[in-house]
């Protein structure tokens, strides 16, 4: 249908008033420019196979219904053939022609002149789509219009009108073209007389008639009404938008025409219409405006549709345009290749510079990392030193207080002892002095000293026994008696934990021989789960509170 409209505009007047595109399409489209619409079209083209799959699935279901139909039920077969024809008529020429033939054959088998006549109308539509005017007229001449119902007659009149319009545009002859246009008008009048005045067919074909007569304003008014006020199918919208776009082209308003053609092409893709001219016309306009990239994409899509549909006329039309656009596309690609080569060269130089700077920066970063590592290690060591100093200060504070109290107690004891001795000397009770001296129990005093040491140490290191036992297997762990704070083993390494590692000093404090302390230390280390050299280091890791 779009092909007829395109060809019939050749002789129309060029002086038209500009009709704003924004008044012709729905509000959601008004806000979009060419770029956004082109993006939408490219997005729809990416989903083209999905839309075609939907149609192919419907066709496959009809073919299954046909295979499952009863052989003797010719009426059912006729209806399925008709459904298949309708699916194929704008999708695949050969298949549509095949089912148009089957419609005629089934009509003859049914001996139903109405079905035979109707099937010839369907055959005429396919023949006209392929540009075979003589064959179309031959098929339409055999139709007995009297037998047709209202809808079939309307279809017959519209198809005949279209055939005459197409033939008039094909001849472009000053004598025959007016004759064919006049005959087409009569069939248009016959068809619209059977239409509802508010129907799409009535408004569209009245507009087409105005267009052929040169009443452009009336034609535009009808087309604008359909787009802005009617809920059209994808195919109806594509036909109407394509017709209106031709008027814009003639009126030197290519931007509005492009927008309409994009919308028409989107509708064609969604309806899986392969026999359409919107994509071809869009490619031509974009090519004229210098958009070779999109023009090539769309003319290629148009050629794919033409090849898929299979009608010779459509393939010839697209083939006449494709080499031109493809040639410029090649030139464009070649120019882009040269530009890209220059960019690649510049990027290579830039990359070399970046690599050089990257190497320099990398070396500097390595130096910084090394410096950071030294700083972190120093900081870590400093933190450990601070922790150790804090711990040492705490130990010093605790033990200074502890020994001050202890010394104070011993001074008090000495003071009492001195006063008692003085008293005995004054009274010359020398035997009492001997008894007083003998009553001093150094062992008990030493034990009391150790108990005070144990209490002071465990106050600073309350988890020392647990930490110490963690270095041994269960059978070698220290088991203290009830009320016992530390034993000799624990006291030796308690002194080590306080920083007293010299064996001689430990022996002096605990009043053992140096060999005894040495043997103690060697025996304990041998029982532990830790290497001997690491044992005292592990003792030092036991934390103070």
C-alpha cells in the first residue's frame, strides 16, 4: 500500500503550507527528536527476530490445525487457508500466492462461487504487490461482484482503485494517467459508500482521493485526524504515517518526514510487515541529510525484508538505492579508518608517554612503599616499646608500693624488736634476750615474703598460670595445691617475666644454688611444647592487666 502512495505523489503540487509535525503525533512522541526515535528504531530492529517469531508461531499453529482438520471438511480448510494467507500476504509473497491458489481450488471443490470470487480478490492483492498489473486485472475481471457481501465488495473496490492508481503512477503518461486516476476515483467512491463515515477506511481513502485530486489541505486534515485521534493498528499507522511523510517530503520538511517514517518503520517491524516502503524511504532521506551510518543500516534492513518477501518489484526498488548508500558507506568507513589510524598513532605516542610516566611513578611508589614500610615497622616497634614501657611502669609501680609496705612492716618489727631488747638490757634480763632472738623464724618470714611476692605478681599478671600451662601438654601442666598461689617452677619464670633472666640473681632471690635454678629451667623447658630457645620468649608474651 505504501508503494502506491509513494508513486502517486509524483505529479502533485509543490506549493504546500507547512503543517507542524508536533500536531500530528501523540503526546508521548512529541517530546522526542530524531536521535531518540532513531535509537528506538534500532532497538526495535534488534528485536526483529522476536516479532517474526511471534508471526511464525501463529503460522505454525495454523498449519497444525490444517494437518489435524478432517479431509472432507473443506469449509474448515478454506478458513484455515484464508488465515494463513492473511498471515503471509505482507510477510512472504510465495507463500501468500500459494495459499491464494489453494483458496481458489478449495472454493471450486466446494462449488461455492462466493468463495471462488473472494479468493480471486486475494490473488489480485498478491499479484499487485508484485507489480503484475495485467495479471491483477485478469483476476479481478473474473470476480462476480453481485455475489459478494458488503465487506468483500468493499475490499474488491479498494483493491481495484489501488490497481488503477498504481498503474497511473507507473505510466506517468499525460493521456492515460488521468484516465486511470478517474477510474480509481469511481472505485474509491463505491468503496467508501460501503464504509462507516468514522471508520479508518473511509477517512483514509477519502484522504487518498483528495491527494490525487490535488486537494492537499483536505488530504492532510484526514491523515492528521487518523494519527492524532484514532487507535490504529501497527499496519494502519504505518500506511497513514508513510502517506503523510510523502507530503512533508514534497513540502521540503525532511525532519518531520523522517520522524514519521521512523514511526512507520517501527510499526512495520512490530507487525512483521516485509512488503513496506517506509524503511527504504527513511534510508533515502537520511542519506540525503548525510547520515550514512543509519542510512546503510536501514537500507540493508529494507533489502533483507525485500528478499524475505520475495516480490521482484520490491527487490528492484531497494537494489537501485542500496549500491549508492553502500558506496558512500564504504567511503565513510574508509575515512573513519584513516581517522582511526591517526587516532591510533596518537594514542600509541600517548601510550608510550604514559608508560614512561608509569614507570617513573612506579619507581617513586616503590620508594614510598619502602619508606612507608620502614615507617610502619618503626611505628609498630614504637607501639610495642610503648606497651612494654607502660607494662614496665605498671610493674614498677606495683612492686615499689609492695616493697615499701613490706619494708615498712619489717621496720616496725625491727623497732619492736629493738625496744624489747633495750628493755631486757636495761633490766639485765639476758636470758630473755636469747629467747627473743631464738623466736625469730626465718623460714616463716621467707615463706611470708614469697606469698607477698605471689600476691603482688598475680595482681599484675592474673592470667600468668593459665598462659604458662598453655605451653605444656595436659600431663605436664602445673597443678597447684589449695590456697597455693605459685610454686617454685612458676616463681622462677615469674621472675623471668619481670625481666630478671640471670640465673645467679634468680638463685639469690629464691635462696637456691645456681645449679639448682639452672636444672629447674632446663627441666621445665624440656617438658614444654615449645622449642627451648622460644620458651622464655613465649613467657614474655603473657600480658599484664
